[in-house]
């Protein structure tokens, strides 16, 4: 049997899926906490032991960080991932490493209608390009080029571009962050830790002292419960998010769809659907009409990266079987 492996690797969790190409059957799927392991090899080996799969013919692993050749140093996790070592130590014939949002971009075509929540219908044009962006433990971006009807993702580290404040409040946030970091990127604010940073900032504003330690899910729940600081943090988060994605849509024409993935947005969909997000996205002055035409979809399926990695693993497997 020809078994293949797909992986969606994050700083918080690792999703792995094994598939039998011959029988077209899903063999196994598991979720692991990244911080419990010293390396990705350990995660894969545990997966193989648990499901008694000693050998894979092909694998694709989506990774949160730049991939250089056959190696990647992960941005928010102290792992170095080497494709050659994985092949040798995990008994895999062919291993491909991709950026995690490159994998998510590949997974967009595998989504069904129930996986998407439309935030702006726009004017869809399937001759245009796509864009996938998403905040989770980090902030990922993948432009997708339309090449004669085939959507081809491009890897990027666009989550690390400079944060550009658009109003007095955001200038104050920026100046406060500059006391902590020499470079204030969008990822510093548009991530799980970013929401916690915003909550800390607004705690100081409201009470004169900061409140650390409250994690993003609890901040969201506090906002739902009516806490002022949490509400201000969520409002600032989605406003910065909207402005950021609008900037990307100006750089990269995306009338075939802007897809917001990542672990945070689906969990705060009640905030993402408020006018503050879309107003910030559209606030582009004379070029408002350009971003008004872009359809925007919130991806509700957290396995979109895994779906894309599996498609790439299938491609590798098929290529290896071609004479």
C-alpha cells in the first residue's frame, strides 16, 4: 500500500493525517501539543507508533516560518526541521517542506460552502488572484497567483511587515510597543500573544496598571461578558486586522477571494462580523472601490492547512510513480 503523510505544524499544535492512496482511505489523524516535544521528528515517530504505520512513500509538512531549501527554522517554536533527517529517521521516501500558509492556500480549493463565512460579497472575478491571511500563534500570509486558471500559492513572511498605525489610539499602542520591541510588526499585535498585548495596554489605560496572564480565549469570553478592557482589546484587534488585510488587498489584487484563516478569527467571528472590521478594511481613501470589489471569506475549517498539505503529498506521490 502507498501511504502518505500530511502535517500542519504550528507553534501551539501539530495536526497529522495519514492516507492510503490505493484504497483512498483515511488511516489516521491526530493532534499534538507542540511544546510537549523537542522536535517534529519526535511527533511523527509517536504518530507512527500509535497508529502502527512504519513507512510513508511521501509527506508534505506545512511549517510556520521561512523554508530554505530542505530546512526550516520555525519562528515561534525552537525547532529546526530538516527534510533529509525526517526521511531517514521516520522512514519516509520523499518529504517536502512548505510554509504553513502556502499549505493553507492549497487547501482553499478543498473547502466546501459550510467551511466559509462571507464577510463581504464583493464582485467575484475568478480570473483574478486570491489571498490567504490568518492570525494564530503567529500571522501568516500567502498571495495566490492565477496562472491560466490554476491558483499557484506564493510563500511569504508578510506577517512581519511594519505595523502602520492609522489613528491616535493606534499611535499610542505603537509607541508603547516600541518600548518593548525595536521592530513592531503586525504579528506582534495580530496573534494570540498580540491580543494579550492589547489587553495589557488597555488595562494600563483603564486602571493605571497592567493585567498580565489572561490568555486570548479568556479575553474573548471577558469581552462577551461585557468587561470594558476586553471589549477595547477585541475592538482594537479587529480594527488593526481589517486595516492590515485591506493593505494586502491593495498590494495584491484578490478579486477571486480574500480568505481569512488561522486559529483566532473563527473563534471571534462575533467580532469579525461587526462593522469595525469591514470599515477598517475599506478605509483606503481614493482606492476604497478597489477593496470593495474583493470578496472576503472567513475560513471556519481549522484543517485548511492540513487539506493543502495532503494535496501536495498526493502530488509528490503521483510524481514519484510517473515513469
